C-alpha cells in the first residue's frame, strides 16, 4: 500500500485493493505464519462511536499479528473538547505505531492524518466506512470467485456505507446501484467521484428510487439500518419513509437466483430486513462480519510492518 494512511478506499489503486485481499486470504488460511508480524507494536483505538465488530476485529486482529491494542473511549479523549485533534495526534505518535479512529465528522480523521507522523486508519466516519467495504468485497470475491462484472444493489439510506461501496465497486469493476427514497441519496460529490473512477474499470454507478428495479439481475443485495448513529431522533419518521425499501423475500426474489444478501450489521430485524432473508441460505452476513478481522489485519500489516 503506497498511502501512509487508510482513510478511504479511493486512496488505493485496483491493484492495491486486490493485493490486500490476497494477503487477507493468506492470513485467514494460516494465522500462525503471521503471528509475530507486528510483534511489539501498539495500535491506539479511538472510539467516539460504540462498536462491536470494529472494536473486536481490530483488538483481536492486532493481537493475532503479535501486537497490542490500547482502547481510548470518548471520556478519555473527547476530541476537540478536552483536547484538540492536533494535540492528541502529537501525543500518540510518540507512544504508539498507528491509530484507528471511529468518529463522527470525517474532517477529524483527515486532521488526525495531517498532524500525526504515524498511520491513521479510518474505522468509520459519517462520510465513509472503508474497512467495511474492504471486508464486503473480500466476502463477495470469496462467494462469487470474481468481482469484475458483478452487480451490487444497495437498498436504503445513502449513507457512509453506501459511499464506500460505490468507491470500492468503481475501483474493482463492480457495478453499484443505490436504491433509496427521494431526499436520502448519497452525497452528490461521492457519487460523482465514484462515477469518475468507474470509467477506468467499466463499472456502472447509479442512484435510483425504485428498489425492485434496483435489485433486478443483482448478484449482491445489500442493506443497512434506516437511521444511523446520531440520527435516533429521526428513527420513527424514517420507518414510514423507508418501509417500501425493506429487503424481504419478495424483493430478494427479484435478484438473481444465486444472489447473496449482505448487511454491515447491527441489523434491525423487521425494519430494513426480515428474518426470512437475514437467516436464509443466501445470507452471508456473518462471513462478512468475520472478514472484518482478516481485511483489517492485512491493512494493519501493510501500514505498520
């Protein structure tokens, strides 16, 4: 990986992404081979948002590579309030070898990378979720044995996950359709960036309103919660708006017969997805969750070795 940090999938070339997937598969198949790869190195974990998969996968991942993790909660840092991003970066660069940060404003991650001399990994912001996208496409590659030429349809809110799915799809030649209600489209700038990147791989990036049309001929159907962290006050209103975008058996039947279902989790069963779908043989959500561990181990190794 040429980049010093991992802030966005767009920071990586197609070749670099595929090489990361190859490394992740090797790490998944032979854990012992990499057991001392990052021996004696420490990863600081800054969490402004709670997490199950991000916390566990980075914590366990760095330990499986022979390193250590240091968990820093909002109470201990309170970025921009108790201490500036600049000062946090300057303190931590003297004591640890990399920082993973899961926060709200994307600018915080950008500023952290600007001020820190050590690698910064974007564990999630309101704008993007690149680690999730890496695990997602690694999983798709495992299940479908290829990436280029596939179609992924994301149904729901045009959020951070949707952005990163578009960015990665554009790099990998996977066409991505975002099906969402009017007014809940992805960031227009993110969409245009993905469309521009897709020209090099022949992928098609589009945003539409009809979920049935969106999933037609899809190899992958993907959804996420209708109200993300920080949007709890909108949850009830969003339920009414997003109900036609629920991924249920009827909607899944419009995709290819061998289509797989994906969700970044946590899932609100009965809202964006029904039990019959998330618990069906088509669902790969727990394989997808496991691959957070392997994809992130590969990213940490590339940045910290």
